C-alpha cells in the first residue's frame, strides 16, 4: 500500500538503497503481520521495486532526449499505478528528479489513501562524474545535463514529505535497527494514511460533461495567464474561479508550456471527479505554482 519514492543524481546508489529498504520492509512485514493486522493494516511481504531495469529500459536511451524521457516517465508512472494496491508496498527507484513527476506519484498514492515518503540519495556531481567515468553508464554530456536539471526534494513540500536524506558513505539503511530505518517504517507502515481530498478521490462520473467543463476551466486559467504576461504582469496573478493566485516567474511562460502542464494535470485528474469547478481551478493554480517555480 505505501509508496516510497527514491530520487537522486545519476549513480548516487539509488538502486542499492531501494533494495535495502525493500528487504527491510519485507522482513518487517512478515515478522509483524499479526501486529499490523491488529492495527487494521494488511500488507503483502512482497515489496515491489519499480525501476528502468525492471521495465527493460536502457538509461542511456531513456534519458537521451526529451521525447524518450517523457516516454520513460510515462512507463514508470504506469508501472507504479499497476503495482500500487491496498496490500502491496511499492518502491519507485529512478532519478525522479523533476518535482512535477514526484507530485504525480504523490497523487497516485493519495488517491488510494496510502502513506508516502521520499528517500533522497545525496551525492556531489563531481562524485557522480567520477563513478560514471569508471563504469560509463551515461555519455558525459548527458550526465552533466541530468545533474544540472535535478530538482532537489524539499521536505516542506507535501509530495516530498516525510523526506529522508542519505549520503553515499551512510550505511544506516542497511541496518534494520538504525534510527532512519525505524523512521521509514513509522512513516509508511505505522502512520495513519492521509485522508483523500477532492483532488484525489476517485469516483465514477456523475456528469457526462465533466471533462468538457474541466477543459474549459483550465483553458480560462491559461488565457488569464497569457493575457497577464502580455500586459507585463509578474508575480501573483488572479485567475478565473480560483482563490489561489498563480505566481508568474520572471521568465516568459510560453503557451506551449502551459498547454503541456494542462495536459498533465488533466491526465492526473480526469478520473477524479470534482464537480466544483472552482476547486478544479484552485488545484490547477496550485499545480502551476509547483511546476513553474
């Protein structure tokens, strides 16, 4: 049921950490099944690890350009959605370096009302380059590009919290009795799941024009942002049907980028019926603020 998102620079040891956590949780669930059941938590001891290797993807190709990377993230998200059930723990072991993608993973888990946490494998770019020079996983230019675009997780963001940071020299995750191992168990197995909210509760459609109304609402928000930029406005901008304002950055936000974010938001929420279009607009404004920052 819980989702653990592992992220970090290339060659930061994410797969090693993912397997350490998965093995620790397998042993814990099997040992404490009766105690967990008494708390109303029924879990399979089989912990699913989702990564590029498991999906048969070559990282050198998967992140070689924007189109391949988009397909890779789509494959990872689909695999997490298939694997995440009420009884299975899933560890998403990948770069997960774009905060918007970590938000998508969070929404998938939140829709099931399941706990989440993020494990950040810290490493300096110089060390990543040294490791890559020794084993040659990525072309140097690609490695530099991925390192420069990495969006470090922030425990103040709900989709990154609770956040656990480990460095390459830290062996604590290999020790089931270590404080960080116990904290991860507390966060994903013993913590009460978050209550689903309107943005993530999956309900059958009760109005056939829901998608049409959502599309119109999101389009109105985008139109307001484009118009504000034409008028030279920066900072917080009011958008239709939303009490949440959109923070326009100093750079120019193109219509292409706004439409891409609209498609992403629609894909996340098209099965999450929110008949209150004001709420749809507010959640979209919040999504834009997350991804335009």
